[in-house]
C-alpha cells in the first residue's frame, strides 16, 4: 500500500500541474495554485508518520483527495484575484 501511495500522489500532482499550466498558460500561476494544497498534504502525511497511524485504503486516498480539493479552492482564489487585478 505504501508503494501505491508513493506512486499515485506524484502522478496526481503532475497531472494537476499540467492541467493548471495549460489553463493559465503560466507555470508560476500553476505553482501558486499547487503550493498551499501540496503543503497541506505534506503536513498531513508527516503527522500520520509522526503519530504512527496505520496505512489503510482510506488514508492512501487522503493525499490525492486533499490535493485535488485544495487545488479547486486555489483556482477560485486565483480567478478572483485575476478578476480584481
């Protein structure tokens, strides 16, 4: 299960980065949209390791889901920012 987690999360991050870069036509905006959700995933996964929580199918899906929902929220913030600029 840990191997799946180590393989799926980077693939999801790369897919989201590619979609964002194509949508915004800017690598900087894509990285801005990914930065905060990716930091959240790092914190959550780090806490899971520190607290010694068991890896199960639900916790395997936690990283990609948090990243996807976080990017969706970041897109709304960036769109609002660019609309007001």
